[in-house]
């Protein structure tokens, strides 16, 4: 069958993202041969987009005649540096966000998390969020709802020989969510004309040479260290993406058009003449339509801003700056006394501008400084953590670290004036290091992002002559600041550190 014939009868699935090449036959150096950049499976042609430029080129060339088209973002747990993984996905997110393809029909995006545990005992694990392709973009879902649907589907499956394998496979989804990788994938999926259509968990049927990131997370969360079989070479399996002909609309499977009758030809001629008569009216409406399209884009941006979790402060601030610019642009449009201002008012600009102003006013910078009461976190006179209290009090900082890989963490320990200066200095440093180790375990952030110091009793915040003053001086201060390499859009960081006591 020729490519031209197949384009009329099969869907096109674009496989994109940093891990897309794992779904295609690769050479020993990991590169994909030019002849292997396309796969056939499930009545679809699967095309490799190895870079954001490839993706945008394929999207622009995608069929606009109703032929099925979808985008797959595979996530493969390859490597041990989660910071590097997040940077790769962030580069894709920024590239796609900066080059949105306008005027294209909605294209569903599917996130596929690959569980690499080796052969399953029984049927391979393949779970989906239960969402199917909607060519009109009405099936838009949030990542949270899709993950909940996927997990609920797993819980409804009857127990069997492969239940343990299946539960362990779900840990890859939890790891990807906590590592903030799925959040970056969701940002890509919600860039016009794309929309998130669902999430898959796919059993790869093999392992990978390096899965240290997931393994480190699994040991830290569960204490499990499973023995995995050696990896085997070859392309990873494709997810069972189905295109429902009943929902795809006319033209999705009509490879041969029906014969046309003379009566139908006459009706088409009459329709064309009627359309020509409407051209002057359409030209008169063009300014309004352009304003409406622009306002719809602003409304989509406002919804996307609201969907970004406050903990993702880099992305939140970048979106906030864009929202402010759009708000100011609308203000200039509405301040004009001419016809243009009237058109924008009729299109609903005032309502959207008011919603933007409300969202901007409600922004609160994340808390990036934390003060721990040593008596609440450590056993008396030692650097031994009270684990339950430490986990609870450090959770906000851990969430910020998981959501923002480009943060530097400075942890400084302090004591009161009781005891010798040498002992106090050693104790304050040991406590700062204990807090660091706890944060590393909770967040998965690399040690290179942390700086610790002990100041002993040299920097009191209260009078050591009173019991209350000594209690305030026994503390550990944590400060999170962007790394020099980070592109932090908002200048305002969190305020003074609140006391945890």
C-alpha cells in the first residue's frame, strides 16, 4: 500500500518529547536511522518528532481534511538525574509554547508512562485513563483527573498472578508525578492546537540499562529494591491508541467519496452563489472576528495560568508576566475612543480584562524561607531528627523542590548560648546536615543544590538570658533561591521565614 493510500485510511500519531526515540529502532549509539523514523501499528502511522522543530513542522503539515491525527508524549524512566530530565522536558515545553500553531484543528495529546520491569507474569500491564480521541477538542481533561481515572481503573481490576507487577508498575506514574515530569508534559499538551486527551501506563516488557532515578525514589518511598532482569534491545511497544470511527465525524474513514448526483451538483452551485452574496457581510465582520479570536486566546491563557500549581513558581511567574502584558494590551485597546474599542467591547474584552485583573491581584509569591524550631524537629541536645515532625514541617520546601528543579537551598543551623562554643558550632552544623539529608530523601533533589552551615550561638535573634529567648535562638533556617542558570521571571520571592514552632 502506498503512502498516499495509507494517509486516506489510517491515522497519524506523532511521537514527540525527549524519550520519543525509545519507541523506534535505534542504533548502538542511541540514534534513530532516517529509515526507521516511521512505524505502522494499530491502523496508524507513528512518526518520530525528534526535536521541537520536527514537531512543529509535522503539525503544520498535518492533514486538515478531517484525517485522524494525535500526539503521543512517551515518558521512559531512563537515567538517574531527575534535574536533567526536567530540563529536557522544560526545553520542549518552552519551545512548543513559543511556537504555537494557530489556525489548526484541535489535536489530542496522550501521555504514556512506560513501566520498565521486565516480562510480566501473565498479561502485560496496560492501563489508560479511559479517555478517547475527540476531534473537536471537547474531551479536554486535567492531568489530575486523568491520573485519578487511571488509578481507579487499576483498583477495579480483579487480583491475579500479575497484581504485584501491576502495583509496582503504577509506581512509575507516582514517580513521574512527584518528579514534576508529568506537569511539564501537561503544559505541552495544553498548547494550542493541542489538548490533553488521556494518560496511558504501558508495560515495556523489558528494563533499561539505567533507571537510577526511579529506583532511588522507590527505595526512599517504600524501602523496596526489586531485582530486575537484564534489558533487551529493541523499540518499546506502542500504546493501544484507538480512533473511534463513530466519534471521528465524516471523512475519517471515507477513503472513497460517494458518487454525486445532478441534483446534488445543482444544490452545490446554489450554495456557492449564496456564499458569494455573503462575502460583503463577512468582510464587514472580520474586525469583530479577529478581536474574538484574540480574546479567546487570552481566555485560554487565563485558564492555563489558573491551572498552574502555585508551587511551580518558575512557570507560574512566567505565565503571570504574560498575563500582565495581555491585560495591559487590552487596556490600551479599550482606552481608544474609536471603532476598534467599540468592537473589542462588543467581543467581551471588558469581562476578560476584569478576570485577568482579579487573577493578577490574587497572586501570592511562594514561601521560600522557612525557620524550624530545633526543639520541635530534633531530640534534645542532639542532631537526631524526630522523623514525623520533620517530614510534616519540611513538606512545603520539599514540594517547591520537586516542582522547581532550578533552586539552590541554603540551610543554616543555630544554637543558644548554653554550652561551649565548639560544641554548639558542631551541633548546629550537624543539625543543618540532618535537615539537608531529610530534604534530599523527600524531594529527590541532588546534593549539589544544597549548601549547609553551622553558626553555633554567634547569630542570636533574641536574648540568651531568658528561657524564651534561648528557645527562639535554637533554630534551623532554610532559604530557597533560584540558581544562576534559572530563568526566574518574577523578581519577588517569599517574605521573612515564619517560625515552625
